């Protein structure tokens, strides 16, 4: 780097801070091709706003300050007008901060627009007022935090009708993902391209204390996967679990537990492309009658690989948490499941479980425990992927890809800890004469 910089002249050195392609992260650069919409989906602080602002610059600026660019009329759309002004235009990563002095646009507050030295303009719009987009026309647009818009569908539709100037009008969408219909529709449109990055990708520009705090609080949770990893999570219609319910079940620590088990849903196949073997650790506070017991999901230790690999992972989880029993479904593997486990630990306390009902039927009573507030998720348990599967489990079955191995293991764990004891409690006791 020193050799490169020493070889630059004074003019090049002065221009270097404004050449975004030199500094940009991969997810901040537009993909090649004739796309219509570019979605930059990332975690909080991943550099989405800077990418949007720099893309607008690239559209409107020409080779010299007075030369025309590819776009002449741009729409800037945010959740509110204040957010467009304070974040997209005047923010630390906004358009004005990114623009070199000789190309910096002027803000006309009365007309709510930016005007560049070459005559290009960018008009500010609020997603609370979709009708304001009826009439104007544009050849480029930047939509920020679309997943937060209150009138997202109406505003998006009006923007599409307005984006009709030039040979190939384009738009960029910068957003932290949320499970909203309009964003999912845009993502699945064939003319859309997507770049993605977690918060960590931009760590060089973020406070270390911020990263430490959010990692400790949200890493491994479903909310963390959305807000930090920038993953678009999908709550399936009719799902037995919801993101809101799972977030409400989150706890920092579990109390003293009366019983802990490790539940295993063995993979049918082995190898790099095999299904995962679901391994879930859970415990219970069994004070009082069984209908009052409370369960705590402690950790997701799911593994992929050969049978001996998941067997070692399951037994290691038992040792870590002091579990008293390992339970596993044996419908697929039969005696082989127990045999593999005993290869690793001949004395492992093992209980074989056989499914008499389908996955959805087994999951329903467990989902009811969550509705009753009787199941909690340990925040540090790396449960995000498990929660993704739970939010795709419906009464009609699993609506995701592959097999819900983690969710199945959870169901077995809570069936062993609460469902079966509750059934035993309710059964009438036959007294001898």
C-alpha cells in the first residue's frame, strides 16, 4: 500500500478519498448486468447507507463537474421525510458527506430536493405519502430501509410507475431485512440482484464496544440473524411458532434445573451433503404438578457428518451440561442409533423414541407449551437456526427446505421433559384392593 500511495501524484492523492470503488467493500459495489433493482441487504451498520449514497453519485456525476451523468432525475424515498433528509442526504454516510467539493449538490429545503452542478436533481419523498409519487418521473431511485415503511406496498407501486425516464431506469434498495411481503416480492423478482453483508463486514468503521454489546446480546438469536447477519427471515403463514413469540421467550440465564436431557434426531444420510443431525439440550424445573413445569432450551449442538461425528457431539453435549439422559428417534436408524452411540460411550444412558405420529402432530402440543409461556430460550444457546425451522413448521407440515432436524430434536426433548410426564400425571392411578 505504501508503494502504491508513494507512486501517486498530488492530484491523485487529493482525489483518492472520493473514489469509492477503491475503498468499498464487495457488497457495496453494484453487480454487473442489466438489472432493474439492486437490493443491498445487511445488518445494522453494514455500510448500506454509504453504498446507496455512492450509487446515487455514480448515477448523476459526469467526468467533470458540469458534465451530465447517466441519470438526471432521482427519487430519494425513506420511511419519513425527516429520515430522507437526516440520513440519506445530511447523514454521516449520506450524499453530501460522500460528495467531493466541486460536485457537491445544493439542498433546496423549500423544494425538498438536491441540485448538482451539472443540473441533475434528487427529490425527497416520504413513504407515508405514496400519492406524492403520482405525477413526477425519474430515471433512478434510492429507497432506504424499505422493510420499515408503513405504506410499503403503496409507495413501492407508485415509485415503479414513476421510474420511467431514460433507456434503462434503475433503483437501489438499502435495508435491514424484515419479513414483509413487498421486500420478499422484490427479492424474488427475476430483474432483482442482491448483495448481502453482516454487521461484522464493516467492523473497521464501527465502535468496538457496540460490536461487543450486540454480539453478546443477540448473537445466535433469530433477531440477531435479522438485525446483525442481515438474513431475510420468513415467518410462514399458519406457522406454529412466530418470531415475536420466540423473542418473548428469550432469557439471559436458566435457574437451577431438576433434569436435563439431550435429544437427537439422527440424520438418515452421512457425508458433506447429508442432512444435519439435530441435537438439542433442554432442561426442566419440575416443581409442583407437571402442568406447571417450566422448560429451558439451553443449546443447539446440531452436527453434520458421519454417524460417529454426531454421536460424539451429542455425548459431548451431555458432559457439558450434566444431562441425565440422551433420547433419540429410532424410526429411521433402529438399533443402529444406539449402537453408534455406545461405540463412543458404552454406558451412555439412552432412551429410544419411536414416532407414532407425523412431525406436525408431534409439534403441536410442544408449540402449545410456548403459547402458555412454559418454555424459555437461553440467549447464549445459539438457537437462531433452530428458531428459523420452528417458524416454518405448520399444521400441514414443514414448509422449508430439507428436514427440520433441529425442530424435531426440540420436540423430542420437550416431549421427554414435559409432555410425557404431564400425560402420566393425568392418567388415573389403579389402586390395589
